[in-house]
């Protein structure tokens, strides 16, 4: 796999790790940690680890989407049942998620651009 693909592999790992941290616990965190250690053991793969930030951002944007009816209480009713749900304010989740997602991509692109310029300089010498 090339660098960009490893970035998205790290992003998937970050999303799963965040999901395990907030919800599923050791069911997900154990395998994520094993895969993360295996991926981090190779320098070429470890270079793309900024994808972890973008992966966490994806989960936060999803939480914002789920809470989009908030903040507050929303009630619903159909032919056989009714109920009310509490919703969080989605804006902080959205802002944090977008910041992490875009920040991870921007930091990775900046690092790769700097790395490419460094490699290019060495080729000229």
C-alpha cells in the first residue's frame, strides 16, 4: 500500500479506537491495539499515523449527525406507540469532528509535502 492508503487505514483504526473508547470497550480496543502496534512497527506505515486524528473526527461527525435534532427533547408518535428522546447539542460534536478530520488530512499533506521536498533535494545532490 502507498502512503495515502495507509493514512486511511490509520483513519479506520482511529475511528474504531474511538468507538471502543466511548462505547464497546475491550471488545474493540484489544484488536485495535494489536493492529495499531503491528502497523506502528513499520516506519513507512507509521508515517501515515496522522490518519488516527481524521478517524476520530469521523466518529465525532457521526455523533453530531445522530444528535441533529438537538439540543433538547423531541417527541414522536406513530399508530402504535409514542415517546420522547433527549438530544445533545450537535454543534460542539460537529466542530470538533470537522477540526480533527480536516486537521489530520492537512497535517498529513503538509508532512508529505515537506518529505517530498526533502527527498527531492537529496536526489539533486
